C-alpha cells in the first residue's frame, strides 16, 4: 500500500454547499469545501462544485458568521493592514458547470479557541 504524509494538523473543517438565502437565480450549486490548518500556519482549501454557470469564473471566500444572513467580512488577520488573502481565490467552471478549487491561504487559523464561527461563500461569476 501507498502512504502519503498528511501535511495537515488535526484542525480542519468541511462545508457542504447550500443555496444562499434569498437567492432566486437559476443556478443550483452543490459540492463541498474543506479547510485544513497546515504546517506553515496557512489554511489549505480544497473544494469541488457542480451546477455553476458554464465556463465562468467566481470567488470562494471564508466569512465570519454562523449563517449567510448574518455573515461578516472576509475572515483573516488584518492586524497590520494585511492584504485580504481571499481576494485572489477563484474557481473556473468547465462547460458543464463543474469546478475544483485548491489554494493555500495565509492570514488566519482554524483554531477553535481563536476563531469566531466561520462560513464558506461561493460567489457568483465575476464580471
């Protein structure tokens, strides 16, 4: 058997994607996003999404909050005026509306003691 070293600590979270409250558009996006703290004190993000707009590009962000209706700003350590690490995290959908997103995001921790409740938001296609 093949064994690969796991670069992640025990701190990880997974979100199944659901319809954004109040969204009445034609898209029915499904999938998941996994976040895991890695050894460089960054968070690894991996996700698979389906039902996206065909051949479109959009964003994936983590916001503070427990629900979409009460979501706050993008979540990261902005002490010292750090740049928003979520600004450049995007997906590119296939002609069938599927996409994979993978990124190594600096600037925050998934430590449950240090983090407020978090939620993952998949943004509509960027124009």
